[in-house]
């Protein structure tokens, strides 16, 4: 049964003005899951007006921080209360295995709870200044926030955007990816139930062209927060210059996962596979470049090949499945084009590279987990973000060489190092130019910690205390304690 959704604007459910709709299909079997409004510029403009009105004249930012926090706690409860349905819907919309979707849903609830608690901890400072002055700093919401998110973690990315913005007292227009809008719209139902004031959050579905562009460019928006590809991020940043919006960007990555010979090799092999193939490799922080010390190169590759059959492909709702379909037929073709490029560049395809055969795979966008060995750092498969289940294995001989290869990228999102030598681990982490680093693990991250990239992987940070900073203005207040005129003239 497919469901027809509407946009959540100004506390009501609305259609696109043009009445256009988009069918949403399950990437694992092609079934119709839902229909959503296909909004354009005019629809986004209306949502922005609602958010503007709610910020300028509504009660939201005048609420006590405690009351805002309580509403965020209720949103977290609302997510938990329908976590099973949300997780299943996430699988049917973006393809990931159910266990991963369940994790995302739980984490989305935790994110609202984290920022619900943080709402009451926002504070300014008093400064010691000379003369007869009392000076202090106030922290205030920025205003209307335009938030644009991608398709790989639909509900979680919505939580990462909305929770800190709301805790700080802003109002929001959220545009999910046109491919995966469903859990964000379900979140709209939760927001309605917690009686969030009209216009405080608006969720509008539509494509990047038109809808996304308007959210980045409209001068009634004070801040734009974007997660997506680096090429799109550059466009958003350019559009945001219209009124010099505050901006934060969470972009792509080509992340090095470095394994030294003195690592626990069994754990490193596990971490290499999880780093590369979790969420079908459709992860900004995926460890898509595996840098392996020459002396253990064969052991690591053989160890991965032995374990690859355990990565069971299938529909995300099928029990035991560890890897689902890619998000769309077009995206699978893009990933396949990189596999062709890798072969042409002379890398050695040691597993995968094909669509799996069998009836259960016939109507989904499946692709086998793929490993290229003997990859050179200058090959395109080692430099460009593929955003799919394709791992490039590169050899190195010294620590210096590993660091040089790791940093030889325009990106700087994440990196990991595997070694039992704590000094080496710290040395390497200190020299890696990336915003998220791991030692002897891959992928775990927590709401308490900052998330974001160096170089062309982004601007600003999400999550933790750093995340709320991105949604706050800073105001200095100077009080003259000397009643006499200053007497300058
Ligand atoms: P994308 O850049 O194609 O789209 C992201 C969002 O931007 C979508 O909502 C899309 O509709 C919108 N958009 C497209 N063109 C636009 C425009 N001109 N103006 C405004 N909005 C526009 O990315 P995607 O394919 O959805 O997601 C994959 C990318 O996201 C990867 O590069 C991945 O690394 C990145 N990503 C980064 C993080 C992070 O935290 N750094 C997290 C998840 C995904």
C-alpha cells in the first residue's frame, strides 16, 4: 500500500502549488512506496515566509530554554514511540539493512534528546574591561535556517539539522533529498503531535533545482546548512552570497583507512570491510581508500576476500542481509562507471564489480561489494568520491609515505589508523588533515562530538557543543557605568 504525503508547512499539511507529485519507489524491489509533493521555488518561498513570521513574531524564540528543551525531549519520545515503523520505512525508502536503519532511528531520537538538554546550557560571558563599563556577551538564535539534506541517512540528517537549530531558538525550513523524503515527513507528524508552534519547522519536498536553489538563495533565510556533495555545496555557497547568509557545509570525502603491520590484523580486516561497505558504501566518511603497509598487504587482502561472502546482499528487510541496494538505478550506473575506470586504469579487481544474479535481485539496484587491489594514489578510483561499495587498496612502506598518501586529496572528512603503537597512532592522527579520526576502529561517532571536514569536505561542524554554535549569533553588550557625558566634543 503506497501512502500519499503532503508537505508540513506552517503547522498544516499542504500540496505543491503546481499539484505535481513524485513517486517514491523501494530501491530493493522497485515497488511503489509513496507519493510526495514535487515542490518548486514558490512552495519553498511560502515555507520560508512561515518560518520568517514564526521567528519574527511567534512565541518560539521567547520561550524559556527549558520549555524549548522539553519540546525536544517530546520529539525524541515521539521518534522512539514509532521507531519500528520509521526504521522499516527508512529501509523501503533508501535501501539500507534494517539493523542499520534501527540504529539511525535510535540515534536520531538521541540527537533530539542531547540538544533538548543543551538548550538550557547556552550562555554568554561577562568580560573584564577597563574603565567604568560592564560588558557581556549574549548568544541569540540566528533566525530562519534553510536546511538541505542528502539521501543516505534521511532521518538522522534531519535530526542533526533540526535539533541544534531548534534548541538555539531558530525556525527552520528543511528540504530532504527528493529521493528519500519519507521519514522526514513522518517526523512532521511527530512535530504536529508535540504541538510545535506553526511555522517553527517546515518540511518541504522537492528537487535541488528550483526547491533547493530557492532555499539557498532566498534573502529571507538567515542561515543555510547543507549536507551533500562537494559540487552541490559549492553551488549552495554561491547562492547564499545573495544576502551573505551564515553557512555550514557537510560535504564529501575520500577517506584513508591506514593499517600498519603492528596492528591487530583480524580487527583491522573487520574494520576495513565495515568502513568500506556499511550502508552500501554510501557514506561520506566511508573508508574508501585502504592504505596497507607492504609487509602485510597480502594478508589483509586475503583476509578481506575470505570474509566478503559474509556480506549477504538483499532487500534490507530480509533477515540476515548486510548490504542493501544502491539508492537508484542512475547511481548504480555511476558506481559501475567507476569500476570500469578502475579496470582501465590498471587496478586489479579482486572481487565484486558486478550485479548479483538471481530472482531476488532482478528489480533492485544491487551491486556486489567490490575491491580493487594494487591501486595507485593518482588513479581516479583513489581520488574521486564513488559513494558506493568500492574499496581501493593502496600499499605504503613507511609512516611518512602513509601520511603523504592519506593527505594527498582535496577532501578532509575522516581517517583511521590501525596500530598497537600508541605513539605512532597519535603521531599519525596529529598529521592527518581531517575532521573525524579513529584509532583501531572505523565509523563510531557520538552526538557529543563535533562532526565535519577539513579542506573541501566542508565548513563548520555539526553535533556536540560545536554544532549549536553554528546556530547562534554572538552579541556584545556594553553598559556605561559612568553617568557623566564622555566630553569628546
Ligand atoms: P547532492 O549534493 O546531490 O544532494 C544533496 C541535497 O542537495 C539534496 O537534498 C538535493 O536535492 C539538494 N540539491 C541538489 N542540487 C542543489 C542546488 N543546486 N541547490 C540547493 N540544493 C541542491 O548529494 P546526495 O547525492 O544527496 O548525497 C551524497 C553526497 O552527500 C556525498 O557527496 C556525501 O559525501 C555527502 N554527505 C556528506 C555528509 C557529511 O556529513 N559530510 C553526510 C552525508 C552525505
